C-alpha cells in the first residue's frame, strides 16, 4: 500500500492549511503568505485544491479519482459529495472520534484491527460508514496502553483533548463508540474547501 510521507508542516504551508487540521499542534515560524506572492495558473489552482484533499485524508491518486467518480454518480453536487465520501472513511471517523491524534495514526490503528463496525472487526481504513453504523473501539483494545485514560478525558486521548466531535457523530455514554446519525457534509469540516475546482479539473 502506498504511503504519503511528505513532511506535514512543509506540506501544510504549501497547501495553505492549518497543521491543526492534520491533528498537529505546531506552528511554523515561516511567513504563511509566502506562497501567495507566486502567480498560479488556473490549472495550478485546481491541482492544488485536489492535492490539499488528498493530503488531508491521506489518499493517493487512484483511489481519489475513484471517490470522485462515486461522488459524480450520487445525487447532489459532485464537490459536496466528494467531501461526504472522504469524511465517511473509517480512518477519518476514528480520527474525528478523537481516538487517534492524526489520520495517519488512525489509519494504522484501523489496520491493526482496533475498531469494529456494528460489532464486526474491520481493518480496512477506506471502509465507508453509513447512517446508523456504530463504530467502536474493540473490547481488547480498550485496555491497551494506547487508550489508557480515555474515560477521564471524555472519550478521547489526552493529546486530542479539546477536539470537537462533528455533529454527524453521536458519541455513546461509555465514550468508546460513536453512531453515525447522518452523512457528513461540507459544513462539518474544519478547513476551507473549494471542491468546484476539483470538479473543473476532472471535467477537462
């Protein structure tokens, strides 16, 4: 499986996103507007927007194109649907629940079988959740040192304390699981996305 190993802070500066979006609590001393002085073509702007979403969700080109094709077939705007598809990935859900500090870590935890969907162990990070699904930390994983202290930190690791759980996830009382109450949409994300640029790019 291909892995994106780009330096996170450097890539965040180039793409114009906050490291917090990636789960990184660091600030760069470099000028955040340094790239704005460079003139970018229309194609370059569209490509950059696609690169931003690929980087945020850790998705390579082939699966990203597949997600876009799925989004086009769904009812509604393709750009909005693309956000829905990406946010519905199991690794992103684990990240949104606060049980991983970054999506990279969430992807690794899912691959190692720490999560269940509706009681069934799922180790595929790209697995797409649906409305009504219950995502939970496996029984054995709850005693793991990785998740110690979860009950004391309102269901999240201490290093993710303060992260807002999105409205489309309903965290259960035991704080080790969440139910998908509705599909995510662009209003739920914590970064700016001009998905119409991606639609224009793929329409060429």
